[in-house]
């Protein structure tokens, strides 16, 4: 059974800092990995999707990497802003028609 | 575009009552999912569907039933609500397993 771990559970940084969020998984036979953002009381918004054949994806100030051999993914946020404050979740899709398995998320606070 | 719409947004039930949560998507997605989100537990899959007329069990299906009679709708039913079913319920849809998920804004259910 795929298990997804996100450490730390919470992170507080000053505005402007570059930061990395971590996601680790136990089964490297994945199909894809997705990073989501969730604002308090809201649904999840998809940020980046990395297919298993890819090493990274970029969108604006966000860069996600995938290393299947080590069972790790990172989400890099450049020049953080208070508007980046949210919970960030990673989720893995395994081969076949199995739905995404989610980590518990990292709650990010960017302090102005 | 509405995307994924969940109704109702809030509901309070008494133990033993029944209710149905509706998820509607207007993106012609084949796959639809129901997750619940609880503090400290993350997102857990209840049931999912890979196409009209199909349903499958997820990680925590007990106490819930689902139906996908129309492609655009995925219903989640609670036959006899229990306090343990107090949670935030999220519906999501996707074109397929290799594609990003679109989430609804959630239904906050309290069972007293």
C-alpha cells in the first residue's frame, strides 16, 4: 500500500525567502505525482502534475521535482509571498486505475 | 465554467438520519471521486467511479453508498449517519488517471 509522508507538518518563513516542501512515498511504481494547494475552508487547487517519466515541472515561481529511485518529490517556491500561505498537499497516482493517494500536507505561513 | 459543484455546502444531521451529497461536473470527465478530510488524517478516498454506471470502493467505504447514473453526476449517500461521519467531504473529477484532478469546494457535514 502506497504511503505518502509530508514533513514538516507546518512551516513559517519570512516573506521573500526561497523554500522547499518535501514529499516522500514508499512505492516507487508510480504513474504521476501532483501537488495541490488548499486555502482554509476551500477546496484543492492543482498546482503541478509530474508524469513518472519526467523529472520536474515548473509554473511561475513553483518548481516540482520527482526522484522515483529515492521515493521523493520536492516543491520549490521562489521568493515567497504572504499570498502563498496555504496548505500544500502532494498526491500520488499508481499504475492502473487507482485514484490518488494524498499526504497530510504542509501548512505554510509566509510572514510579511 | 462551473467546474465541479457540490451541494449542499453545509449540513447538520442527527444520528440515524440519511442524506445525499450531490457532485456535478460540467467538464465531461470520465472519472469522479469522493474523499473525506479530517484533521490529522488527511484526505481519504471513500468511493470512486471510472465512468457512467460504474462505482468502486476506496479506503473508507463503510457507511456510504454511491451512484453514477449520469456521467456528470456522482452521488454520495449516508443511510444512517453516525458522529464518526462528521467531516468535510470533497468531490473531484478527472479526464483520466494520468491527468489533474479538479476539486469541488467541499461539503461540511456535522452529525450530532
